[in-house]
């Protein structure tokens, strides 16, 4: 009886000590794992910074070096941050294009740890983070070039390269070649291994606006190359908005104010663009046509206005065509309008100067993305004036304005490198005899070919006014420079979308500006611009004075800190001016007027614009330019 009591006592004692024993064992395993993770994260940060001290611009290589060092870690819980500074108390930065020898590369590795067993979750909080930071002084800007390794199981030997990575042919050796043998001394023939072909780089995805865009809406969405920065602009108003494409290749702009029917919306970036015409929900009657035959139709078919607003529509075009090009009369090289085709249909809206007389021929040609024509052209006619009516008098060409590019000059100092931001001074002159008091655009094109308006420009500026006989100069950008070493060109175009009726419509394009790139720089890591609620722009208003009296017809320009025009206008008969849609920021405001025989000029610096507000009392005192 006593023996049975002793056995029961042992079971009770074991049951009491077992939880404590398990807690100690599991705790040893849990905290041992945490210590191992801390050690491997510390080792990864150290290895990443060691790689970065000779390859500071190779951010992907630094991250790969960190990842290859870690053990017992999950990728989704890991974060690697690479940055730089000029010393322990120096200026921090993140752009690898700015690194130089003597700066420091900083590799910060963060790893979020969770408990393995639920029993330890109260002791390890959800936000428990191992955070290790390692720095090294940058010793070299040359990227280390690793020789290619043969594939497992044999294969061709690596191609010899010099210290700069250039392939060379080694000098033949006088020693006899070695015949491969097996362990018993028998000659063997190696099995040839076919080298793996190098994959062709994937072309960048095109920019595609999701159509149609409807009047009184504020969303412009679509698809493009992931992580690229895009800019939206509305041709008729000069409105601009920038944003980035997300990792899935989608973008969405929220415009302010709402879209207006008939306006042209352009989204462009990284050398590509797409455009769409804002549609009015009211259905347009479909012209009578043979359903299977492609056609175009113009509305209205006649007008007494010398500059009518025309809408060309059509249907039944081939699904292989991307855009419809509309040409006026016999000029089949410069389209007056380009519209995307969707389901074989298109709508193209434009304003054009029309002379009186015989009917004008409007020609539509469908083209693929590469510009080749699809199918036969279609035509329709337009006449001015309408039969049985009196036409509106046509302006005499000699009293119209005439816009030209007066100069295009590169500001950067030589030598130039790849991916280097280029600054270009562009001048626009009105050589006509009439002032321009309406909006027009100036576009800058990199390595232009063919019809400029069908290409994506790298920069653009909206101008609202320019006096007859006057010139305005401003800065334009090539934000990401050129990607390849060699000879390149830049070209500017004024009144890109033919919004100004001019004496001569064929002299708006500048001469080619040659640009030679001689230095190869590493490609910068793209930094996506986060989306957010766009802030409403502000306004600037004031009075232009000459000899203490209000002066009318003064051309006013608003420049940002880089010399770019962000707005322009003219003072009225009482000297008052208002510049609208100016983004929040600090600007300088200038005014010019030519009163025979003198040119007068005035400037107001440090004008602060607050989002959604009007900055008033920006008064300009004009003085004669000696």
C-alpha cells in the first residue's frame, strides 16, 4: 500500500515541475533564436556596407549582399535602407548620383520578430524590431565587375576582362594544351554545354489613358511603366499635375477643377505620351454611313467663323490601328489633330483658320503605333461661308502675330554625363504686328524624329501672353538627361497645339541643338512621387505703374526659382493684372512694355503664393531699360 502511494506522489511532482521545465526549454530556444537573428542581421549590415564602400551607387547589389548573408529570416519581415552622408556630423542624402569618395555609405537593416510559440507572445510585442546600422567610408566610385562563373557541371570558361570590365583576347601561350583525363589516365571528351542566351531587355510599357474621359468628372486614370513619374496637362487651360505610377503599372490623377468637354488631356513621361478628348455625355447623332466601310464626318460642315471649332468623328476603322490622324487640304505631313481609336471609333476636336472659297478637304488616315497607315484614307469636306450667309471678315495676315523660337542654348558645363539633368535656355519671339493674349505651349523634345506633336516632349511651358515685337526667355529641363553616351539633339517648338492664329504657321520649330554625352554615369534609382490630394493653386494680382501712373498692356511673367515660367498675362486699361492657377511657392514677377522708342521693365522678388489664396498688391514699377 505504501509503494502505491509513493508512485502517485512522483506523478504529482512531475506534473507540477513539467510546465516550469517546458517554459525554461522553450524560452531557451526562443531567446536563442532572437540572439541568432540579431547576430545575422548585424553581419548582413556589415557585409552590405563593406560592399557599398567600393560600389556605393549599386543599391541593388548592396541589398543582395545583405540578403545573401542572412539566415533564419523571412523576406517579408526584412527591410534594408541605403543612404549616405558626408561624415558623422555631415549632411545626409539618398541620391546615389551625388556620392563621392570620402563620404559614408549607411546600411540600415531592420527585422521584425514574432514569437514562435503563443506562450511567449506576451513577452515579445508585435512591434519588436531588430534594428542595426553600419557605416563605411566610400573608397571608390567604380563598380566592381565580377567575372562570370561557369554553370554547374561544366561549361565554357569566363570571358577575360581588364580592370574596367572591357573584354580582351589573351596572348597565346607557348605551353602545350592540357588533355583532360579521368582518374585512370584515360582521355575523355568534355560534353559541350550550350551557353545560356542573354535575355533582351523588356521595352518600357506605353502610357494608356483609360477612355473615355467625361465632362464634370475629376479622375484621369490608366496604365504605364511601373514606378515612373508622369505629368498631366490640359492643353486649353495650361493646367499641370505630376504623380507616379504604382508598382502594378497603374496611375490615377485627381484634377481640379472638373474636366470640361472638348478639352484635350495629355499624360506623358519617360519619352512617351497619350492624349484624350473630354467627352460630353449627351450622345452625338451618328452620321448615316455604310456600317462596314470606314468613314469620317465633320461637325459643323460649314461656318462663317474664320476660326471655327470643328469636331471630326468616324467609325468602322481597323482594330489594328491605334490613332487617327486628321489632315487639312493637301498637307498630309502635319496633322491638325490626332485622336486614339477605340473599337474602331474616334473623336477629334480642333480649331483652325479657314479661308473662303471652294470646299476644304479633310482627310483621315488610321495608323499603327509605329506610324504605318492601316487601310485607305477617308475624306469629308468643310466650307466657309455657309451657303446663303454673309461670312465673318477674315483677319488680314499681315496684322497677325507670328511666334518663333529665337534661341535654344544649353546651360550645362562640359563634359556631360548620362542621366545628368540638362538645363536649356529657350527664347520665344513674336515677330508679328499683333499681341498674343491667349494661352499657347512651348515644348522641348529630345532626339526628335518625324512629326513632333506625335512624340512625348521632355518638358513644356505654358505662356498666356506676349506682346508684338517682344521676346521672352526661360529655362527648360531634360530631367533625366540622356541614357547613352554619344551624339544627341534637342529641339523646341512654340504653339505646339496650334492655339494661336499666326501669319506663318510653318516657322514654329527651332534648329537642332547638338548635345554630346561623353561620361557614363550609373542609372539613378527611381524615386516614385507619392500621390496625395492636390492642393488648389493660388493667384497673383497687382497693378503695373509707369511714372506713378497705372500703365496698360504690360506683359507680366511669373518665374520660379529655376527661371521657369509658371504663369503670364497682361494688365488691363487700368493697369490691373491677375495671374491665375499658380502653384503654391515663392516666385519673382516681372513686367515689360515697349513704348516707342523705349523698352520698360520692372520686377518684384520673393512673391509668396499660398494654396487656394490670392496674393495681392504685387505692384510693378516700370523703368526704362538703358
